[in-house]
C-alpha cells in the first residue's frame, strides 16, 4: 500500500462523525427538552426560590415557621393517616377484584370491568360528591331513614379516596394477573399444592411488582389529591387542601410553597423508589409460556361473584346518585325529575364545559407531538442526550399537580416572562395538563415504540432514508393507533383534572371540573352534579369516537383507558 | 466493487465485540462471516453497513474511505434476519422505497420494481402486504428491496435463520444464483456452517470478536488452523500429538513441535489387519448407527501419561457387524492429519 494511501486513511483511524443528521438529531432533542425545562423545571425552581423568600431576604424562616407549628404537624399527621389507610385498603380490595376478573370463572367479567373504570371518566371529585349525596346530612340515607349521622371528615375522605384510586390500582393488578404461565400452575398442582399454597408460592410472587407499583401509585394519588378532601373533609384538613387555603384563601404564597415542597418530598421519593425497582425488572413471560387456564371451582366463583357485585354496586351507587341528582328538581327537598339544571343558569353558564373541551383538544394535540417525539428520540436517536431527556420526561410523575400549578403562577404571572403572553389563557392550562401528565403519556408512547422493531429504522437507513423520511413514511403510519391512545389519555385527564389547573383559572378561563368544585362548595349540589354528568358524557363520547375509528381500521387491541 | 475493512475495533462497555479485524474482499465475491452467537460477526456487519460506528478502523470501497459516511449514503443493500419489510406498505412500495429515497422518476421506479420482483419470482404479489406472504417470500422481497437501488455491496444478516429447513435450502440456491448473476460483492453473516460451506467463495471464522481463520470453504474444512475452527466446521477428533498418531507436518513448524492434532472421523478407518509399525490399536466403546453412516467411539490405550483418549470414526453404510469391546487397528493416512497447535 502506498504511503499516500496510508496517510489518507491510516491504519487505526479514530472515527469522528461529521454526519449532518446527527447534528439535526441533537437539535431536535434539544427542541423537545426545552419546553420540559420551561414548563416543568423552571416553575419548580421558582417554588423552591419562593419558599426561601422572607421579608428579611433569603432564609429558612418560612420553613421554621411552618415546620415548627403545631397545626402543620397535625396536617402531616392527617395526610398520612388518610393516605396510608386508603392505600392499604385500596390495594387489598383492588387485588381481590382483579383476581376475580382474571383468575376465576365469574360471569359478566366485561361488565364488572367497565363499571370499575367509569369513575375515570368523571371529574376527580365525583367520589366525594356522590358520597355526600348518599351519606351526607342531606343525603339519601339520612333522609330516608330519618337518621342524622355525618360523613364529613376523616372517614369521608378515606372512603371517597379509596373509590378514587380503586380503578388505577385495579388496572395495574389486572395487567399483571393477566400474564401467567400455566406451566407453573400445572407443576404446582402436580406437586400436590392446594389452591392456597399455589396462591402464596406462585401467584403472589409473580405479582409483587404490581403490588409495589399500585401501592406507590395509590400513595401518590391520595396524598396529592385535593378535590375529594376539599368537598368532604369538613374541618379535617390535609396538606393538599392547606396549600390551596394558604394560596387562594390567604394569598400567603410563602407558606403555600413551603407546604408544596413538603408535599413534593414523599411523592418524589415514592416515584424514585418505584422507578428504581421497575428498572431492574421486566414483567415479561418466556415465549414458551402457556396461557392461563382457570380451573372450575363453584364455591370460589360464587364467593368472588358476590364480592365483585358488591364492589360494583358501591362504585355505581356513587356515580349513579350524581347522575340522578342532576335530574332532580332541588336536592333533597324536591325529588321530582327536572332538566332545569342543564340550563346551567350559573355564572359563565355552560362556557366552562366548552373551555374544558377546548383545553382537552389542545392538550391532546400538544401531548401527541411532545410525547411522541420524546419517545421517538429516547428510543431511536442514540445520541448522548437520550438518558437526560428520558429523565426529564418522567420527572413530572414526581410533581404533585398543585405544586406544578402553583409554580406556574410564580413563574409566569410576571410581565417580564415571555410565557406571560398566554398567562390566564386556555392554552397555558392545556400546556400545564400536558406537562403534568407527561410521564404517563410518555411511557405509553415509548412502550409502544419499543414494540416496533428498530430494524424498520435500520432498513430505512440502509435504503437511503433520512430519519425524517423514516418517521413520516414508516414510524408514524405504524404508530398512529398508539398516538390516538395518547390523545385520548390527554383529553380524558384534561377533562377531569382539578389539582394542576386550580391555580391557573380565571373567570373567563374556568374549566368544568373546577366549576363542579366551586358549585359544590357553595351548596349548588344539583348544578355541580349536572356539570359532572356533562364531563362524563363528553369523555365517554370521545372514547367511543376513538374506539370507533380504531376499530374501523382494525386496531381492536389498543387500550384507551389508562 | 472491492471492499476492504482495516483494523476495525468495536466495544460495548467492557465487551470487545470486534477485535482488530481486517479483510479485503474482491469484486463479486461472496464472503461469509461464520461463528457462534456472540462472536461479533453481526456487529462487524453493522459496522460495515454504517448502522454502528466503529471505535477505530476504516472501511474502504474501491479504495475510497467510507468510515464517516452515514448508513443512508453508503449505497449498501442490507437484508435482515427478521425480514423487516415495512408492514404499512405493499410489496411494490417496499421495493420502491430505496428508489424514492434516491429520487428516481415514477416511470423508472415502476419499471425497476417490476424487474426486481420478477427476479425473485414474485411479480404477481406486488399489491399484497408483507403479512400476507410466507416467510420465504418475505425474505425474497427483502432481497429485491435491498438490490433495487443497485447497491455497491450486499449485506445479509442471517437471512435464512428464521426460515424452515426446506425453504432455507431453496433460498440458499436462489441467493447464490442471484449474487453470481449480478456479480455483486456480498457479505453474509451466518452461524450455520453448512450454509457457509455451500454458498461462500470465502469464509471468515470468528470467535470472541477475533478472526480465527479466513479462506476458501475447502481450505477451512480440510486445513483448519486451530482447534476452534476444526471443531466448529464439521466434526474433528482433537488429540494430543504425543498419543502416537502419524502425521505429515503441515506448514510452518518454525522448529516447534506439534502439540495438538486434528483428524476428521471419516479419515479414520478401522481394520482387522495386524498393526504395522506406528499404527494404533483401540477398543470399540460405542456404536451409533445413523442410517447412511455408522459412528464408532474408540478408546485408545493410555500412552506417555496422556490419559485415556477416545476418537470417533465414521464409516459409510450401516451394515457393520462389529461388537462393542472388539479391538481394532486404526488406519490413518498421515496426509489427512492436521497439526492444530504447535508448542
């Protein structure tokens, strides 16, 4: 070989990539990371800053005055008393319910399953709303039986919270119990183990990750929930309601932010622990696994049928009474039926419902792009930005909605900030919803991205396709059903969420879920119920539409309810 | 096009997947990278394709350095083990994909697609979607798709391993014929020695990221250079030289003494004649009748403190009335014995 050649190529030449496409990829990754920084990290940073701001400059005095106060210790105690008891109860009840759906031969499984998921379509305080209509002072029970007991307070919060988290825990258990290797169960039986021993040695170990995941999800949802305790808590305050009272009631941002920080801590910890354990665990079966065959057992099926009916009755009662109340003339004094509450003869009329729908559509649109791109980048780009971006994408899971909303006020209610231009608009509410639910949306998209073989991208590249062409011609046409799922997810959550948006609404940008809270708060029970029913109606209609579109194109196995 | 790879290195974390591999491939040659799973053959192919960047080294096509050229601009065709046909496109659209990337005119594309599909005998399937085709048909489409843009080099990543045995054999013939007719420089990765022996002009055997031996199929089979190649390609008895099997020294002893020898089972004949000088006698330990051939396991007496050694002999046919325990003389032509290790 000639010297010239040798100089030109070298024998052990170091590779320096000068591909323009790599630069473009890095640019796109930065473009996706930027809004996450602006709409998640920046507000959080502001909260942190504000919590240290005192009349005498930067200091810890806010923390001292909050953490040292007896009232605060009481709030922490209350929050944990509610959260731990609720979490324990929910995990226990939901596990048994999921077991009866997946591992027994009870009838009407699909119906039971559907009923369990109904509360997900309703504003996140519908449980407290329904519980009050049933068991409150003016509730159906007290009125009919002439008794006078009160559901306000601790047990009211616990019961409504259990109902609130139940579907989430159920979905996790159901997915985990649906996966089973029948060979293990056959081996267990052949070795002479009874059903109880099989349950302890085979079923329980294989669901331990679901057990952990649902515990952490329940914990996070309950400790950050603010709608239910607000409505049914009475004098029993928890951390989440206190943030609202400090900020909205007393305009005390400093104390609000300190409590927000306190709330952030256990949630962030729970999410971190959950992610840590999840990382080292793949919930997958070997390809030789045989599908589960449920053995016939009459007594077991009878017991589980009764259990499932009872659970479904509780859920239906709470949602059903809200629907019923919306049609009564004046609850609880005139129970004759009337449609007058659907005239929405309240301030702003029906506008909040339209606002919710706009926000839902905007969140769905923005969400698809944000989450779809983020998933594509982290799964396919193979640049050094993959893991930092992945981390940014799931950070919102650790941020309570109220804390994020509060951060938005502090960060963006400031004319010198460019985002101020959309402050108080529906657009900012939609953006807030997208980034509040970013982690879950991102995980839906990236899970589906993982299932699409990366050799499609590689085939496209070796055939001469740029990554833009690959996305347009290959990835998107394969991915779109999942993206419809992502859109439904963002739309649904935007319609029903309360906590993140509660700080962002103005009279003109009020959303329906907040209307329910405010109407409930001032005793307009019937109108509040009518709003809840409308929200459910819109969500169900949107779900059906999405289902219809997907079925039409032959994608029956895309799950829409998460 | 001739292809040359020089001193390619590629590590994943601490694992060295490709360890300083060099190879020159002449125009129109089909080279097989052969080795067990995890030997680095697929990684090397991906480095050549541009899907993976090497840590160091160079890839040259007609003496032109391609190392920093991204995969999409290398003009290499690639066929994957999993077919990887785009599920959302028809067969015709799949084949047209690379041509659209190259901005061919619509008329040219349609003509080329027809030509390519008739080349792989699928002209009547062009409107179907991949999932409507059998595995063998899908892989032929993948082949047509890779060849359509007239690539300078064809890369095949275990193209036959996902297929049934019968289809595999058919497609093996078809790929070889196509490759020869188009005279296209081709690299095929496989772990199947039979595939490599029947299809390749040259074989590069790899293990742990390193090249164990490169040569023609018959070279590799008859003249393995080390115990790994000897055992990976076909069956070979590996015995210590001290046991006393006659051999004619092959190649570069460099004054060293032979340490390990290799003999193919078919080159050990069993005889009842008395042992002449240097011939070994062993006891038949086990007999396996495989129909077209019979396999004997022979144990040789302990010699020079090397412990008991067993060798395998294979004889055509199954009509041997040998009994276990019979002593036999081993007839071995020294020319068929390979020295695999010098010490």
